């Protein structure tokens, strides 16, 4: 079953990488690069799944998730985070 998935990350390379993998699997992958774009894309496209970076400039992914959850409680939200590893 294919899903409409919104990827939200301020790092464009990460969005491109994840979108490519999801599209190869037959899903529709949309991208947003900040909280404003994310909220607008959810309102416009109503994705099935939201992959949301926790650390972005401006409002955090948690803030975005709370906003979206209030207006669209059925959207599955997955929070992404990176781990900085010492070299």
C-alpha cells in the first residue's frame, strides 16, 4: 500500500535521500524545509505520514507536531533525530 509522506528537515540533502528511498518503494514523498512549510503542506496535502526532524531553526519539530496534532489528529507523526558521534 502506497502512502503520501511528508518529510520535514532543514537539511535538503536528508530530504532528498529519504524521498528517493520512499519513492523507490512506491510512496509519494513531499518535502518541507521548515516549520512554516511543514504546516502549510499538511493543510494542503493531508499526508498519511509525517517524518519530522526534531531540531530545526525556529520552532522545533516537537512544536510542529503539537500544532499538526491539534488540527489533524489522524496523521501519523514520526520524529527524526540525529546523534552526533565524537570522531
